[in-house]
C-alpha cells in the first residue's frame, strides 16, 4: 500500500531567514516580539552548521536542505510525517510584489534610523538579520507609545486652554478658591438680606469640603462670618445670622486646622452668646457650630468649660421644651459625645497619644455636670420622651447618654422612681417585638443593663 503523506502548504511574506527560525507576526504584542527575538538570537548562536548553498527557486517544488536559507515570498511545503521541506515560487496570478517591497522598505528604514555607531553590514536585498528586526520592533513600540501620548494630548486639553476657549464664548471658569473669594467679597459689599442669604447659602455648599473650609479661614472668611453672626451688619432677618452659623459649622466639621483658626479668632464666646438667644432656630444653628468646634478638640473643650459653656448649654436645654425637643436632643448628643471622647482617650491614649491623654485628663467635665443639674434634666427628658411614645432613634440617644452619665449620676438616677418605671415600660415594649426587629434587641440590651445596675445600687442603699 502506498504510504500516505500529509502536506501543509504555508505562504511566507517575511524577510529571508533560515528554515527552523520562528516567524514573527507583526500583530503580536511588542513584549512577545522581544522574547521571540531573544530566542532567535539563541538559535543563531547554538553552534548549528549553516548551509551556505544558495537556494534557487523555480516554479517546481524543490527540497530545502537542512540549514539552507531561502528567499522571502515562496510557497513552502512541510511533510508532517517525515519533516521534509520543499519550496517553489508563488503562482504568477498571486502578485505579492507590493507586500514584499513594503517589508523590505520597512527593514531598510529601521536599519538607517538605528544607532549610528552600529557596525553591522547594510541590509542585502531580500534579507534582514534578527538583530535588525529586533531593533525595528523596539522602535515600533516606542513610536506607538509616542503616538498614544500625542493622541491623549490631542483629546484632553489643559485647564488654561479650556479657560481661554470658554472665555472666548463668555463662559467663566473658576476654581473653588476663586469662587469662595468672590462670595466673601459679595458678603462684604452688600447689606441686602436677600443678597446675603444667597451668598451664604452658596458658600455653605463649598465649605463642606475640608480644603475649601481651610481656604475660607485663610482668606479672612471667618472674620466676615463673625461680623454677620455678631450683628455688625445689622440684618433685618434672623435668617442671615442663622445662615452664617451654618457656613461656620460646615467649615469646622472634622477640620482640625479650621477649628484651631476659629478658636484663635474668638469664635467660642460668640457662639455661646448666640446659643443663649431666645430664637430656637438661631440657638440650633449655634449648637451645630459649637459641636463642630468642640468635637475631638480637648483644648477647645477646656476653654468651653472655663467660659461656663456647660451652664449656657444647660440653660438652652431647659429653656426649650416640647415641641422644640430637637434642640434638646442635640444638646444631649453633644454632652454624650464629650463624655465618650474623654473616656476613650483616658482608656487608650496613655501610651499611644500621651499629649492628648494629658489634655483629657485635665478636663474635668463630670463635676459641673453634677453641680449644674444635668443628671436630673437628662433623666426627666428620657421620661418625657418615652411617655410620648417617641421614635426609637430618639430614645436610643437619650438611653446612651443616661448610660454614660450613670457613674456620675448614679444616686440621682436610683432615687428617681419615674426613671425606673419608664425603663421597665420600655423593656416590655422592646421585648414584645424582639423576634422581628434586631434594632429593638440592641436597645433592649441598653435598657436591661441600666435596670440591672440601678436595681443593684438601690439594693445596696437599702441594706
């Protein structure tokens, strides 16, 4: 039986090379080209004997001897069983002259653009070395990167270019700092309430960002705001100082640098004076700014205590009752936060933040709390709020404050029968729905802990 031979016909459009060398696909990734060229160099230097006998192609198939070089652009046939390789000229109707000429011109161009110190011989017609092809591919990679970079530059314009183009069509482009500076100038230059409110509302929007809050302080914006709050502008509406207080609060919130600047300017006494006004909305805005100034700032908290801030705060708390409980609730939140901050610092900062620890250690907030009647006020507030069947969110805030005040107000809480009664009612309310509401389970835990400690303390007193 005649042997069956499988032939694979391949058309090469690559420069002259030895059979056995890998053929590079110019569409492959550039890094893969580099790796392939390294392999080509190794194959060329591995000591194999190169057949120098020229291969003269014809229209008939001819056997390619091992190591023999062949011209580019031939039909090549490989016997997959015996490994025998044959080649012949392309069919006449398959005109490939343009492709071959293009590949040669690319090789020549990269050879001429390479390092001038290169001593390799010029390319011969129809042939290219592996080193030359490797340099050509590397330069392709560089040109591609430069092309992509130029494309990015063309697609994206700089801020100055955009500004010039928009200026040409009367559209102004300004940075946040420029806008803040312009708003400060507007506030300084007008006495109209509507204009002031418009500028302050816009300024509040920008100062929520920490960098903008710092810019406001550096530009003298705090002085301008204090003038509005303090009545220097004599506004016709209380909405103006209230808006100025909101701007100040948004600038100070979680912004240590702005907090320090405001304290140095004497903001604290002005805020306490605004808190003591008879207008509940102005007092609420003042409390917002005061909370932003005091939080995580023990030096300001000490100054607050020195100025009698807890007394002013307690007066505001006692002045407004239902339906102004939102203000009273915010006062309780501030008091709770101050107590928690001090406790956590004394617990954890002794070794990690010794200076912060010393500041909170010198901060005596518990004595004025007991002396000014905060224990009774917070307990009565919890009783009144729970009696109105208030939202659990509000009750949780007050319950947490009572828990934090317990070490200082233990005797007062134990002797308050209304407090014990309302805690038991809240326990029953939360216990009846614990299966479907995990939030009430959490509140139930706070209530049970309070009751347990208060009952144990009462038993000790009775003994």
